[in-house]
C-alpha cells in the first residue's frame, strides 16, 4: 500500500504566508490526482475559513479539517487520515513553542519553512531552523527546506535571499513572489489555478513548487 506523506508548514511568526502556501499546494496537488487532506492545526483556523469561502458549486478540492490534541492524539488522527489520503498538509500555528507545532515536527516527513525576505523574518527563521535541525538529529529520515515567499524585486530582498543561502537548511528551488493572485484566491476560497490569465505567473511558480515538493517527498507519480 502506498505510504501517505506528511508535509508540515512551520513558522515562528505570522504573516509569512504559511496558510497561503498550504492551500495553494493542496489544490495544485489535488489537480494532479493526489488525495489531499489539510490538517488545520492553527487556532486561528485560517485554512478552514479559506475552504469555507469557496462557492458551493465549486468546493475546495482537498479535505480541510481542524485538529486538536497532544502528540499521541494527533498521531492517531493523522493515522486515520492516512487511510484516505496520499498526502497530509499540516498548517501549523505561528509559534515553535505551540504543542501542535512540536507534534508536527515528530510526525512530518517533510518540513517547509516559508520565509519572507526581510531582516526580522530572517531572525525568526534562525530559531525555527535550530529546532528543525535538532529534530532531524533524532529523526534522520526527516527532510526540511526553506521556502522564500512573498519575494519582491528589491535590493533588500536580494540581500536577504543571499544571506538565506548561508543557513544550514537548503533553500527550495522554487520561490513565490508577492502577487495579488494569491490574496485574490483566498477571497474566492480556491487557488491561483482557478484564476484567469492574470495569474499565469503565479501558476508557473506553483507548478515549480509542486514539482519540488513531490521530489522531496519521494513521489514519482
């Protein structure tokens, strides 16, 4: 039986686009034939609200469920999800001290860390990276990567991205730009794959990210 992969989206602070990346991945992977479950571990329930905004005639294609509990309870819930999903995406709270984030570290196969190219986000990413690397020392099979998100074409952003490559974790080879299409898709309860020609560049970015995630999780479909 095919193994269900668990991908966790982690951050130390809000505003990095964690839920946005989660939901874009969910619809993109669903469109590629994967059965996807989004586990909303954030008390703000942003992923749940995102899916609820979809039109009833065109519902969000992935299952989105809110999960609560300790490591053992979440493990049991994820185990039940794994029987009906090819991949589980964990939208974690914006805190590395939150019990749900710590549980995600123990249960995930892949950790993605969205990073906005700014000095403050760089500082907070250092704390996330230390925690992830410590977990990887105990769990050698765990993989992790930094994901530049909401990237703007500025000298500051370029400098920050250069510094990001000096981190210990690899930088995923598929960054996402700051685009209105991502915000617009949230309003509509979908993704950039549902938008018109104005979202062509966003879809191309997401296609590259989907390919990178599938490679990191060992998928060959």
